[in-house]
C-alpha cells in the first residue's frame, strides 16, 4: 500500500504487512528476504539524508547549465553523480574538494557519502512485475596499469563496481565496453565509447535502466492528433494521450504540475506545465531544492482531465564545460588534477571526458528510460476545483523515487 506524497517513510510498513500475512503477496521466501533487505537500506536514509539532498541540488544546478530553449533534453542526475562519486574516490586534495562541491556534497567524510550511495542503490531495487529499475556500475582499466587496491576495493564495496582490465590497443576493447552498456540498458543505449585513446587508462561507467507501467494506463483509443504549440509560436501535430481521473496536483502562480504514478505508486513522473504566457526557461530558473520541497508539500488530490503527448527523446552531451562552470575545474587539467588514489604511475592523471547518453519513450502503457555516464581518465603521455492539465506546449518533467526522494531523471519536451 502507498501513502500520500509526504509519507515517504511509512511505506516500509507495507513490507511488514506482507510478512505478517503469511507471504500471501509474494512468490517466495527469497523475495520476502529481498524486500526486507531493500526496506532496511531505505530506512538507513532518513527523510533529510544529506547525500540524497545533494543529488537533487546538483541535478537542478546541472540541468540549468545544460538547458536549451529549442532542444529536447533528458538526463539522469543520479547516473552522473554516481559515476563522479566513484571517480572522486580516486581524487586527492583540491581535485576531490572541487568534485565534492560540484556534486553539492556537504562537508562530511567520503566514507559516509559512499555508504549513502550503497544504501541508495540497494533501496532502489524495485520488486514488481510492472516496474523494472536496474542500476549497474563498472570499471574498465588498461591492462598494463597498476591501480591502487584501496580505490578498487572502495568502488567494489560501495558501488558493486569491479575492475575489468583490457588491452586498450585491441579494437575489441571498445566493443566489450559498449556491449556491457547495451546489456545494462536493455539495448536502448548501444554505445558510450567511440574509441579508446592512446593515453586513456580507465573508464568509470554507470548505467540506469527503467521501465514502468502507469498505475492507470492511457487508453490508446482516446489518443488523438492535436496541436502542440512550439516556443517560436508555430504549431506541430502530435499524438496526444488523454484520460480522466484523480491526480496529485499543485498549481503555483506561474505553472501547474501533476504526478503520474507507476505501478503501486512508489515511482512517479512529475509533469510541470508553465502558464501559456510564461517561457519554460523561467520555470527552469526556479528549480531549486527549496522550491521543490515546498511544491511537493502542497500537492493535493484533484479530479480532472489530463492530456500528455507521446514522445521519445535520445540525448547525448559532453559534460566537461558544464561541470567546470559548476566548480569542478582542476579534475580536467593535466598536471594539476590529483588522482593519485587511482594509480601512482602514471602520476599525471586527469579526466579527459565525462559523457552522458540517455533515452526515454513515453506512451500509453508507461515509460521506458535509460541513461549512461562515462568518466574517462587519461594521462598526458478552467474550473477552480477541477484540474485541467493539457501539456500542449513545452514542459519540464522529472521521475522521482518516493522512498528516497531521489531524482532519477529530468527532462524537457519542447518539440515532441
């Protein structure tokens, strides 16, 4: 069973109820034990966990950096922060401090941050035939490099990321890494590495795959071709899905937002629709963790009609300049970055590229999404009480896990 948006931590009672009712809702004892394990991990992250709050803050700040008013965007802040935290375990001094500050981590020890990520990833295991959420991490190292044992052990213990060493001069090395990426995104992202440079020694990769059925699916028979109003004033014909029901919703002065749940309600998509006379960029500028928390606290159940376009987004970006603008500068500079916890030899390691690729498709039955982040290390060698929500103009959306308040994905649709 599920509760209101504010009741995040009472959800563990649902698992307890399953245990007390003789396993009637579960297929096996192993599934019960898995539920208990996941629930316990979620309980380790209290409602104001600093690492989760930092991930949300970083996600909004990064999205504001990459936002373009004329382009569909879709990123996974959780994927990016996970890959960069794995990398941060190999950094020292100012390099580590700048990564931590960019990721909005509070001043606390790295071991606590790692422990939070371990609990977060474990708690995000969703046990449901209608929802699949898979998170995987990996390290790919050049076979002639000796990596620091403590760095490898930390990423194995907290991120379940083991090192696989390859002959980077072999053309098959790229294919091997990309095969792992494809396998862990259900084939939605087939490639993250185009080629392995002569001076590359390590890839740290995170992959997230999500597929969820709406709690209430849209009836395909009600999907109609309608106008979508683009930012430049023109219109485009789109396939608009529609339904009537009761939704968690909030109306601010400049926008309205609804939450569309998946399966039993733990995961949901928030769709933010600015007022018709307000550009989407104004809403994006107001994306802060304080506003986000305030908006969530004011959601109410409302009966009404909604419409949402079917859409698919494939997105790719190089994050170096955006991360640098957020304060992570030294990590990209040869002979200034300090990644000595990754390897002592060579000693001039730095980040060559942080690359992010993502995919999402939203249709009548639900949502399928995937994201991959790669960190490449190298050396220099309406009615007032009735909801009317028609997303027929550019909008922002987010997919969040209610147990942990973690933002899994953020995006904008300006041209579906």
